[in-house]
C-alpha cells in the first residue's frame, strides 16, 4: 500500500512528459518504481531523491505556465493550485518509503553515495554537451535522462556489493569486461555505419597510448587527455584497473594462468623506454608533417603489438604485460596517481603469509613488497589483494581516516566513475 502514492506520482510525471513528447523522461518515470524490487534501503532513498526532482519539475512547470498566463492577462490561480497540489503530492509520495525498519537494516551510504555521484557527473553532460554526450539522447528525445538514472542505480548496486572486500576480486574483472564489451560494441557498430555511436561521428583508433600521443601529434584535441588526468586525480592509478577499455582484455589473458610468475627486473625500465619512444615519435612526426594516414598505421601497429603481448606473454606469465610494460598510459597513471592522496598500505597486523601475492596481476606485490608494507610502483589500486588477505591487513589510505570507511568511499567513487564512463566513453 505504501507504494501506491509513488506509482501515482510516477504515472502523473510520465503523462506530463508524454504531452511534451519527451519519450526518455516518460520512460524514466515509468521504470522508476521497478527499482524497488532490489529491496535495499539505499534504493528507497534514491527513489525519494527522484521524487524530489519530480516535484521540482512540477514547480518549474507551474512557474512557466503562470508567466504565460500573466503575460496574456489571464487568471493563473486555478493552474497554480492544481500544479502546486501535484508537486506537494509528489513530495508526500516519498515519505512512506523507508519508514518501516527492517529486521536487519542494510547500510545506505555506499549505494546512495554512488547514485548521487553519478548524478553529479552525468547531469552536466546531459545539459551542456553538444553533440549529446549520453548515448541514448542521440536516439530518443530526453533519453539521456533515462540512461543516466539507470546508470546511477547500477552504480549504487555495484558500490553496495563492493562494501565487502571478498567481492572485489570477483566483481571487478566482470564489470570491467562489461565496460570494455560495451565500448568496443559501440566502436564496431560505428565502423559499420552507425555514426551516432561515435563521440564526434568520426572514427579514432582505440589505442590508449593515443590519449597522450594524439595531442602531441596533432597539437590539440585534449578531451581524452583531460578526462584521463581528471580521473587519475580523483581515483589515482585506478584508471588502469577499472576504466581503461583495453586493460580488461589483458586481465582476461593473464587469468589464463592461476598463479602469476615473476616478471623480469628490467620490466620497469622497458616501460619507461616505451613511453619515451612513443611520445617522442608522436611529437617529431607532428612537427615534420607526417601524413595522418601514415601515423595512423603506425599507431595501429603499436596497438596490435600490445594485443600480441596479451596473447603470448600475459597468458604465459599470469601478469598483465601489456598494461605493465607496453602501454605508456600505465606509466603515466601510476606516476600522476601520486598526486592523488589515495594509497594502498599494509598494516602491521600482516602476518607475511603471502596470500595477497597471487592476487596481483600488475607485478606490484611480491614478498619483498609485503615486507616493505606497501605495493610496488605498478600498483593500480585494483583491490584484488584485499579479497585474498585473511587478516584484512591491506587497506586504502587517504591522508588520515578510518581504513574501513575510506575503502567504502573509494569504492563509491570508482563505481560511480565506472558507471558514468559506461554512459559517455566512446571514440
């Protein structure tokens, strides 16, 4: 019974947007009540937030209609009372949600936090980007709002699940792979002629090195570089283990071997060498006026070389050799990530049992690193090692604070960024 006012409020909002032929917003309100089937308290709080937004929509409509009526000298009292009553009813429909405590109340903060962060990230994209930044907006009037809501609930679900350290190692590779599949599906469909699935309607190579090398060659085009840098500032090097569209395939290849071998000591120096060669080549070719077609073929060859490493070396060693040796962005992410206060540290409660070492696919957690009580330079804050630690000694740190709460905050941020990237990441 307590959901009946919610359903009525959502139906009224859907009818309101149907009159304006805003199909996406109509679909958003019609599907909102179904998220309550997740049966989590944070979902009820998120639905309450949506109803507050719905009441605000009615108030905006009231102000618009009142202004029109007054402009033409018509009485607006009746319309004001009706729309004001509908706005009040929409607000009151939110009150019954969550009023009856469950026998075992579940936490709210993680799920609701991720839901709200996605809103903060995607609402400006929906309002201000041209062409439309959220994909569904390109195919459906006001569809970006619908997709943004679905992604916000998805982020909340993911952050809620990631509260448990044991779930990180299971969930992260799966959702990372889902992101990569969505990304490359859009790319392939865009290449097949569906230009709306590409960010600008033009094709670009899906080689992460071009995030930095592309602007050096072109002398401009900083969108992806800014997106990369801002993500690293917020999440540290977690870009490489949660948000990179290529890394998920290297991860899958490395997991062909259950326990990773030790990579050669020269791996770090080789990684820096690859970075210097790629960036220098991009800068020199740009200044010499090398044709874009030639540079494109060289970039494609570099990308295929990385795929070869995945298939041959990552599968054999159990380490992500493309990400830790071949990709220049990996080096940049782990170095720029030092600007971010996020760190992974090993507490003194560690027993040096070594259970964390086989969980690390980034060549960052050997016994000597455990003894130093911090991972090596290649750590990307993926969190897989937390799932293996029997004493819960591996912790996320951010300046000062409770490690358990900081882990929750980090997972909220990474889940929100992952969901937002699902909505906007395209070539």
